[in-house]
């Protein structure tokens, strides 16, 4: 879905090649509003919106920009492993749940790994 080059990205945003960052931002916002799936129920709205987002990201962040980390995985970089989820109980009265309140909760944090400092 990512554009093959800058010219393709400019074309997806309906801009002339070499447009300034402010023009890129305006075009992205205009097209995103027009093609957002919540506003446009056409069959191709989702694909067009993704194309616009990818073109904007390509022009603003560069060709290696990827929000889901696929490029890092392709480059052989490993993501930091996540630790297990922590669960704690919090008891509230009905009034506190409705009106809100402040509770100080202390969570136990495991020490960083000595080998990987993670």
C-alpha cells in the first residue's frame, strides 16, 4: 500500500511534485476528510483512505516509516519482549464510582534484567 516513490505519493495526495510541507498537510487533511470511512460509505473509501495515509506518511516521515514495526522486523531488529500483565484489585464504593475520587495505588515493579537491561 506504500507508494513506490515520491512522485506516486504526491499523485496520491493530488499534489505537484515538490509541494511544500504545509501544502502536503492541507492536502492530506482535505482528502482524509473526504475519504474517511466514517464519512464516505463508498466501497473504495477504505482503500483510498489507506493510500492517502500511506502517501502522507511517506512524504512526512520518509519511505521507511511504518507504524506497525514491519520494517524493523525486516531489518532483523528484534522488538523488546514485554513482561507479563499485572493485575491489581481496586475496591470503590458506588458513590466513588459515580462521582469519582482519588486512590493511591502502589504497584510492584520487577527489577530490570541484568543481562539485557530491559
